[in-house]
C-alpha cells in the first residue's frame, strides 16, 4: 500500500559537508543547510540527488585525502 505524503513539494538542500537531503518546501530550511535550487515532488528531488551526488564522502574527508595526496 502506498503511503500518503502530507507534503506535496520538496526542495533539495546541501550542507557545508556537501551532503544532500530533501526538505519540505512548506518549512523553513534548518540552520547549516542551503537550497540548491531544485524543487519538485519527493521522488523527483531524490532522483536529482542520485544523479548529482556521486561522491558520498563528506567534504572534510575529501579535503583531508587531497592534502595527504599532495604531501606524497
């Protein structure tokens, strides 16, 4: 049985660690998150994230690994 979603539209948000999520359009974005400009139905937003978030590592880890590679 399909669940009924009380929220009709979502926005895609990103945090400082470059991690993506969705948030209901009718609610204020929580501190630490920014709107990336994608709005739509829940599945549409999730599909967008799947397409653009190809490296799941947090930004701090990517930066640390880049620094390590520069030193070697």
